C-alpha cells in the first residue's frame, strides 16, 4: 500500500472543523441563556464556520483523488480532479479567515466608545478582508484559462508562480500581525472597565487567545517559500492544508471563549457553594409569629412567612457578572430594582383555641393574604 498523508489530512481537518463548532454552539447557548441577544458578530462567525466546513469537505474529496499521495504513486487522470478540489477549498479557507476576524472585531466595536479604538478596529477589518480577497482572486487569475491551474496539459498561460507565492507570504505575515493586534485590543478596551481586577485579567486573557491564531498563521507562512521547490507536491502540501485551516479554527474558538465565562461561573457556583446559590435563587425566607391577647380575652395569633427575592444590578457589583452580561450585550430594564414578594398568614380564634400550628396546620378561621 502506497504511503499517504491523506488520512492525516482528513482527520486533522475534521477535528479543526468540529471543535470550533462545539465552542460556537456553547457561545450561542450562553447568549441565549444570559442575554437573549444575537448580533452581526454571531452571524459572521457562523458564516466563517460554513466556509470552514466547505473547505474541509472539498479537501476530503481531493484526498480521494490523490492529494496526500506521493506524486509517483498518484493517478495523473484522477489527480487533476484532486488538485481542482484543493484549489476550490483554499478559496473558501481564504474567505473564512477574514470573516472570523471581522466577527471578533464587531464584538470589540460593541465594547468601546473611544474613537481611536474604533479606527484601529475598522482598519483591521478593511485591510484584512482586502488582502485575503486579493489572494483569493489572484489564485484563480494566475492562469488563463482557469482550468490550466489544475490541468497543466491544457494550452494557455500562467503567471510565474513566485508572484502568488511572494504575495501570499506578505499577506500571511500581515494576517499574523493583525492577529497579534487584535489580541492587544482587549487590554486597551476592557482594561478601563470598572470590575474586579482578577476577573478583568481572566476576561482579557480569554479575549486575547487570538494570538494563537497568529502563531498558526506564522507556521503556515513558513511553508510557502518551499512550495515552488517541491518535487513531491501532492505529499508535502498536507502540512500547508492543515495549518491553513488552523488559523480560522483558532479564531472561531477564541471569539467564543469569552462568552462561556458566565456558564463556567454558574457551574462552579453550583458545585462549590450550593447552599449560597440556593439562597440567591430562592430568596430569603423568614417565619414569624406574633401573639396578642385581646380585650375580650381572646387570642389573636399571627403566623407569617416572608419570601424576599432581590435582584440588584448596581454600578458596583460584588463580582463581575454585570460586566460579563454587558459584554454579552444584555440590557436589563429592571437594573437597580429590588423585587420583593411577601406572603403573610394570619390566624385568629377565641381564647383556648389551638393556634400554635402556624406552619401550615392552621387554626380556626384561618385566612391567607398575599402582599
């Protein structure tokens, strides 16, 4: 059996496709649970993942036509189709990267009101999309007719491949630089928010995970100068295909992680302080009993239960839950209000009647009032 990178390519690409999907689903779950608001950043992230899954599907198909095999072992007739699927897949990978970065930028735009912050973010959006779309266009514009790109036996002309390779190296380096810049932006934006320092640091760290995408982009870019020298192109290209998807996948994960903090805090709170969580969710319960003797010698007994629920979202919360929810885009109409419900049970009777069972075993003539 011929040696092949095909299985490695397929497994790696599908792992890099499924993991971002799981994080994105958790992101949507948290937004649904805590804010019930979806924005353009959510739709752009979903679109980016659609491009990712198309890329993976096309590359999976290309492996079946010879990509991953050593060139000498490949069927030249089938390989034409395999290279065609590979180039089509790369087109969608080039679209997934700027779309995912744009999604993260939209989230940052919602968090800042500082003009020069917005200018930096818009600069990243415009230049990243322009450069990636330029590479995507050059990929298919380099040969005339386009089919000659994957079938060298056809008559026609192609550019010197160094043109596209060098430009791709420039765009790759620029993309990595933008990933690092986007990792710095949360320090500028969230650093000024009024919240607990420890929680602020963890949130900034979560939103700065995009720097890992820059590392993946750098690794991929280091392979590009070698492409023109490969005699075993179909086998060696596997690493480029995998790292090409890693950048987009990491960006999707990094854009989703900050939204999972509230879920993690809730789970931690339930497991670590169950009684405290129950008191917060169920309110504060007090039972009281007042006994007075009337002028006629009768006994008036009052047994009551007060159920109080407090939901306060002040300007200085105890923890950073308010800040987390504001990042999720939550807008609460009842901010700062205290909600209280009192249930009072009053029992009365003549002297000598048993009125001691005020916990539910009511005495004679019991009445219940809800305040």
